[in-house]
C-alpha cells in the first residue's frame, strides 16, 4: 500500500482501494446476477459475500481485457454452481422456494397468494432444469426484458451465442412446464 | 431463432408457459442496509491473513476475534497482499521497493509531457487477455485462461532491459492509458485500474494524471461528492496548471457530452 502518498485515501487501510471500488460499483450487479442464477432470497447475502471473497483474492489476476462485469459474471457462475449443488439437497428436504418472499409481501387475497405461490414454485422448478448460463439468458431476456446485445455485453460472448442459448433455454423450459402439467394430470405432486 | 422478441410480447409460447412468466418478478435491487453490511464485512475480512479470512467468512463467527486480529493484520497488510497472489512476479517483488521510493509529484505541465512521451515510446503491449467468462476453468467448461497480467508484466520487464526509471514510466503510462481507454465504457473498471496504479506506483511520475482520471471516472459513476473532493485536492497540488481547465471540463461538461453509462 502507498502509505507515503498524500493521495492514498480511496478506501480505509483495512480494504484495498480496488476491492472497495469494485464493491461500491458492482455489488448491486452481483446481487441481481445471483438472483438470475437461482440463488434464493434467504441465501443471497451469504452468497454475495462468497463472490466478493473471491473478488478480493483474485482481483490481482484480472487483466482488464474484458469488462469488469463480465469477469464478475464468471465468478458468480462458479459460486452459483456450487450453491446449486448444495441448494438442491437442502431445498428438496425443506421445501423452500422463492415464493417465501411473497409471504412477507402480505397480499390481501389468500387465494391470490396461493395462486402466486404455486406459479412461482412451478416457475422455479422449470428454471432449475436449465443450465446456469442458459438460465441467466432466459431470465434476463424473458423476465427482465434485457436486449440480447446487452446480455452479450454482460456475459462477454457474441450476440449469436445469446440467441442460441435462448433458443435452447426456451425449448428446455417449455418441456419442463409440459412435464409438470402431465404429472399433475396424473395426480402426482 | 425466428422471433427475437420476448415471449410475453410475441405470445409465441404455450399458454401454460406464458402464465408462469406473467407471475415472474425481475431480480430485486440490493438495498442500502445490506450493501453497507456487506461492505463492512468485506473490509473486516480484507484486514486478515488470507487463510484466516476465508475461515472467518463463515456465518455466526464471533466478530470480536476478527476485530482483534484485524488490528494486527492491518499493520502488515501490504506484505500480506503481495504474498497472497498466486503467481509470484517481478512486479510483486519490486512493489515493496516502489513503495519505499516515493517519487515527488511532478507539476501538471511536466506530467502531461512525460505521459505523452512515455506513450509514444511504449513497447507494444504484451498484456494478453484471458477468456472473459472464465475467471478460472471448472464447471462452466471455459477454456484455459491465456497469459495472466503477472506473466505478461514479467515478459515486458525482461524484454525491455532499459534503465529502471524509464521502464517504470512506461509501465505507469501504459496502465493509465488502459484506464483512460475504459473511462467512457467501463468507468468502474477504470477506477479499479487507477487504484492499482496508486498501489503499484504510489505518487509516481504520473500521479497527477492518475488523480485527474480518477475524478473523471467518479463523475461517470455518479459519485459526485468524491469527485469534487479529489478535484479540490488536485487543484491544490497543481495550482495554475492545465489540470484546472481539465477539471472544470469534466466536472461541468457542456450539453451534448457523453452520458454516464448505466448497467442493468
């Protein structure tokens, strides 16, 4: 650290200035990206810290050839993949899902709440059948309405790759939804 | 893909799929309280040796031990940061020497001249780029990363066996050029690079230029108060220099200037 420089005041001595800058500028991006990658609300804060622990360790290896958000997206993918492996086991046991957040919203109509919870549960089940990168593309394009070029910019891949992943994601998502419908018609949960 | 519009717009999906998508909510934003808590936790962990920091990142660990260790770790933080990097490099080994030798800041005019001379004489950059989606290889099947910054810096250092002050200036100028190139498209990334310049070169020969670029990046990021504060310090350090006009231009751009880039 540059203790003798009169200009060293970007961050406290406890945190390198560059890590502080990354957190300040991109914590929200990481937060949203983790949601796109399926991290549940109750786990988001811990997984956010996991990502920034990696950032802290690896920022010196970032060679600035790509955008910082693209580099961060890659870290989020890796951390979310590990989370998914853990989360599958935990949530199958505990039955948790994204609709838990809806309970805190306090919607007035119980039937509407139940319908919303069920829809979100099915949505999450269908999304979980997608690979993480395809899931991210699908969520950003279909749910958030982000354009394919913007998604390509975030992920650091060509626009054609985004459309390819989207096409596959759409097919997989549709199959997952149709499978759930068939199972329900047969009377199985 | 024939239809490039979202399904909710084109309705080109089965109704069962559309019904689910209508219930979907976009990702929520990071709230201020959680952001601040995250920042503080990161600052505390950053003050510890790497192994202890990773261990103590776990939930429910008493912060008393963390804070106590942090006080000791802060004193030796520079050495710890350099030891933590996985690839020992000449730049890392030379960093302590650079930290001890703090060059006095040049005046604005001489810095600008030094910066342009260094840029013109700079060797072609050996900084290769790693695959963007592969911070490391692994589950996502990314290709192996190409040459790292440390390896590239080592090759540049070996190739240009000139006198150390000149090579130092070339390296400074190159890093600032990279940051300058990112200002309009990735100001946060530029700020990271400028912070690295401060860490690696201290005041350096181009410290004033670094400070100016930092002000520009902060303006782009909407961090107005910080930009104004750093601009004021720069004015004090370089009174009557060209930086006065440049700071005015970047802090109070005329209509039609490039808008700040916002990310989703």
